[in-house]
């Protein structure tokens, strides 16, 4: 039976420090140097961002003209010199970070927002709209409806009910809350590789939750699920479309068949993987899952992951707009200027940043969510990067790999005499690679995912600490050779230092 995976950085403060390279050692990348320490040729990653400030200034001038009829009013902003002092102090503090924007950061799910999203978000903050009600954000509320409708069309939905949220957790909470209203008193199930948020959310909502074992590819085990369904207690099944640990995808077509037989509600948590519906280089099996994703009852996707948005921006959509009946409420003061639908009437959250909607709308305006477009090609590029790295790992005798990547997440472990020895080597390589500015991640995965017998590895533990790369930047495809060179060199250096095994 497969055990739930966990990302090492999320365990404790001490382990988080260990798994994110800890300390205050400044990266050469921040100093304008490449991975070898030499001065880097070409523009800094910040150059386009700094140039975009001129566009922001022009946009602010245009925005200001829209309110030129107002009488002058003094606003207390404080001393400008003190203001600049504080902002420069912030810049100094923010240097104590990993270079999430750079292709050599390939660890956690951290994708830089597109510059158009950043500028549109900042521009909207001069208004600071609240998308709870039209009174607080007329323009941004309409932009949210348009942006969410485009996401729904990506899954083939012409009609839907949906909105943005403060992130994937809140989006999944709303989906499970509606599921509980549809099937009250029934249990929620998700795979052992599903995000831990589902068990936590179920507890918050007072709903019973149970994990379903996984197969050796990290997907929900259908035989185990069917045994649970026979009890008649299951009201909702969560299908994970892109697990956070390894990017595994639950077998959606088979789950749809089981839904027809047992009548449960099917929620698709595609917070990470949802946008890959547009990619053109998925396997036939994975393509079938995405082609049928629109048959789920509800879908969650996170624009702040592959949607190129700042945090926090999640999205929940429902196939049946009639679930709006569960949101009904009365407010004596909030809705009074319009008979149009206020987003607060179909959302559990009240105040929400309209700036998130503005950034998303602008990004989708520049990069439409269509197959064959620039945005779709960037996703295919991310997957190609993962396939290239996986191929190199498969051919190298130093490493052992489980199943091939379905999206753009790659996991692997060093070949060793035992599972525990391999886990120790993973941690050492993780630290060594960081010294060369390659930032990876660690993940604890079931040992069942690996063919230990063929590898000649002793199974002295049920889980193995793996190295993991999330290759979610389009630039990663071109950087795979350099990433591989650093990884290969780091692994060789670690193995050289390892004491020789007794004969």
C-alpha cells in the first residue's frame, strides 16, 4: 500500500531550513554571475521588469484622467524621503530569497508572474477594488467574470458557475462544501497522493474523509476505491489531476464509469495540472484524462501556478450553475447599486482582491487560453523539459527513476545499496547542487514507486527521500543541459566523498 507523500520543506522549521538550503548564503545569481561564478553575459532577468515601469507610468496617467473631474483633495502619504528609505530596506530584506525567477531554481512550484500580470495588478491597486460586490469593484468584477468564463471554456463548458478565490485551498473548500450540500452526511475520498488539504478541509466542514491507496504510478487504485464504494457511504470522489509530489494523474475515465454506477459526485482537483489541457505533447493516456475533464462536476485550477499570476489566485468552477442556490444569503447593506450578479453571491469568501482578476484578465488578453497559442506552447515546452531530464536520468547509472513524468514534474533517487542509503545521498546531492546554484526539492515518496528488486536495493524503509524538479518555466527546456551538468557534477562529488562499503 502506497503511503502519502510529503514535501520535506513543510515539516518543521528545522527541516524547512534544511530542505531550502537554509542560512543567508547569497547566490551568485543575485550578484550577476552564472552557475560557475563567472560574470553573466546578457541582460539581467530584471531588465524587462524595470522597463515595464515606464508602461505602468503611462497607464497611471491614463487612469488618472478618468477621475480628472473630481475636486482636488489632499492625501497624507507621509514623508517621501522616509518612504524611499523603507522601500529600499524592503529591497534589501527581499534579497534573502532563492532566485525563484531563474531557470536554475527548479525545486518547488514557484512560477514567476508574467510581467503583464504584475503591471496590471499594480495598476489596479491605485483603485484597490474589492470583488465581493459591484459597489467595490465594478470593472474588476466584470473582468473576473470574463476571465473565469475563458477558463471554463478551456474545459469545454459554455455554461458554468465559478469565480476566483484566495488560492487552491479555498477553491477546493468551496467545491467540497457544495458536494456536502448535494450529498449531505456522505464521505469524501481522495488518493493517498492527493494534497493534504482535502482531509483538512473535510475536517473543517465536518465531513468524514478517507484516503484511497495508490498504485505504483502514484494514481488512485481503482480496486481499492470500488471496495469503498460498495459500502454506499461515499458521496464525493476527488480526482487529482497532477499530484504535487510527482505530477501523477488519477484515472478519470474509469472514475467517470464508476460515477455512473455508484452515483457519487466527482470533483477534479487540477490546481496544478489543469492548464495542461492545452498542451500538445501529452501521452495518449494522459490526453484522454484531459479530454474528459469537463465531465467532472467541479474543477479547481490555480492561475497562480501555471496561469502566470501573482499569489493568491485560485479558481473554482461548477458544471451546473444551479449550485448557486447553496450560496443564497441576505445582506442589508452590501448590494444596492445594481441588479447584476455580485460575485459575493456565489462565493464563500467576502472581500477579495479585485487586482487578482485584473492581472488574470490582462494575461489572458495577451496570451489567450487556446490550443496552439503562445501560452499553450509554453506548457508543452515545460513538459518537454521534464521528458528531456527524465531521459538523461534513465540513462545514467547513478540514479533510479520511478514512472515517467505525466506533466512537468520529475522525481528520482540515487542508486544505492538500500533505501535509507539512497535517502541520505539525496539530501547530500540536494545540498551540493545548491552550492552550484541549482535549487532542487526533496520529496518523501513510497518505496513501492521504485523497482527496487531490479535495482538491487535493499528495502529497509517504506519511504524514500527523492530529489524532485518542477520544470514549470518555459525557459527550462533550453536550460536542461546546464541543469544536468550541475546535477551530474554534484552527484559525482557526493559519491566521491562517500566512505567505501566493506567487502
